C-alpha cells in the first residue's frame, strides 16, 4: 500500500448518492447539487452537508423544508451544471430544463425528471459541521423510468455509478430486527 494524503482520505469513504435539493424562499424555486448525504437509521431521516456558501441555504434555513430529488447517471451533466452556477443569478430550472412539480407537503418543488423525490422538513442544523438533518414527510419513486443507476461523488470531480445489484435478502432475513 502507498501513503495517501490525509486530506484525500474522505474520497475513500463515499457517502450516499448525489442528490438535487430544491428549496422555495417564498418567492422563487431553486435547486442545488449536494454530494454528501446520508441515511440516519432505518427511518426516513436524512442528513446532508451544506451551509451559507450555498445560495439555497438561506431558503432552507428560513422555510425549514426542501425536497431531495434523486437524479440518475443520464443527468450527470445537469447535476454538475447545477452545482457550478448560483441561484442568485440563474433560474436553474429554466437553464437546465427541469420539470418542477408542486409538492404535497412542502413549498419546494419535486423534480419530475428525477428517479425519486422525498419531501422533507428540517429538524436540526448543526452549523459547526455544516450538517442539515431532515425528516422525510412523503416519498415518490418513478418505476417507469428506464435509467435507475445513481451517481456517487468521489470528491475530486469524479463520480462512481451504481452497478449490478447483488441479492442477499434471504441470507440477511433472519439477522434483521423485526419490521425492517
């Protein structure tokens, strides 16, 4: 094994999929790319890393709600494009041709072009670490969508794409807690 620079160690522990997070500040919709996400337990509770450096953060902090939209590999250029421009001066929905669909429980829109959407409420903001904790209130999944492979950011401008699924449900069934 060779030594890896410690500041690159984070690229070895890849988090959840890259997501698009939509917000509404009471006047307009916006969307940001988030590459650091995680599931918190077996509930619909999630965490993501963001902060005041993202234009959408002010709307997220004010409204205390958002939508996590899960794009697929065919949307990689859109995902990167959204992440490299600001909602302060760009209507990202228009620029990237995204189809906004009203949420049922939050003001932020769902993105119809994505594989899945989760309407969320902010339950905690841990400013010291730039972590926003979210509680899902509704989830939607597009079974008819042909492309279902998700993106994972390595952190240096490269991405990993979900591959083949391996089924070990039977093997794990007796090991899981009841109800999972």
